[in-house]
C-alpha cells in the first residue's frame, strides 16, 4: 500500500506538470522548474525501484546533521512546475535526522497540501530554529479538516478526507518523524487550510563540526 501511494503521488505530480506545461511552456522560468521536477520524479522512481528490489537491501540510514534549509529549498524547487509553492528557509539550519526519511516526509506533506488546495492557492514551507528544536511548517490554504477527523482519523492508514486519497501520506509521515525522534503536529480549520509542523532535535555543536 505504501509503494502504491508513492506511485500515485508521482503520477499526480507528473499530471499537474503536463497540465501546467500547456499554459506556461513558453515561459523560460517554468521550463527550468519543469526540468527540476522531472529530475526529482526520476530520482523518486529510482528510489521506489530500489525499495522493491531485494538486491538493493541496505542497512538503515545513519543519523547525521541535515541542513534543513537547503533540503527544503531543493524540495520546493523541484515542485514549482507542479503547483505554486514557496520556501521560507535561509541560512544553515541543522537538525539531527535521516536525510532520505526527512525528504520523504516533506514529499508526503507537500503532496497532501497540493491535493487539498485550489490550483492557484500557494503552499508555503517554512523553517525555524527554536533553541534545541528545528521546526518545519508545511502550510496550505486548502479545504482544511474537521477537529474530529484530525483527532480520530488523520494519522490512521486508509482514512482520507480527499475523494481520491489513499490515507497513507500523513500516517507514514508520522511514523518516519517519530522514528527520527521528532514529532508531527497539525493545525487545521475547515475552509481555511492546514499547517503541519515537523519538530526535530537540533544537531549539537559536536555533530555539526564532525
């Protein structure tokens, strides 16, 4: 089910890129973003193939200082041809995390925001350092969720507020964040939008210097 969910997200991403290309193909900036999105999609497809192949089995990814601001800017840049999206992430912000897992979490939450939003409603991904904690907010202006859905169904597999949703993205995002020693919180209002907040431990000075 998790692999199927990831494939569905890739298909949705490429479908939106193709649709937007009909409107913006003459725009040089769009073409740059489109190439970045296609490269990102190819990388994610290769990662899926590796997960499906027994010959590519590998030990768990080690924890390391991850430059969250750089990661967010890269992930957002790869999605601009798909949907209006902006990063609020500057400087070097280091979290103790697993790079591939954190990138997967961001992909799930951004895709959820896109699917919940109108075509022109922007997504914002913001990074902030709060002492010993690094916070990453994924904010949309979409349909939002009811308190009851957030409380009882959001983080359960196969429960979705979207007509074509698999109900996997938020569930897997929570599992991945908690496996990295972090937390995932959600603030949502129906008709106004949703903010997912990823909280991770900051990399300490010794880790950052290693």
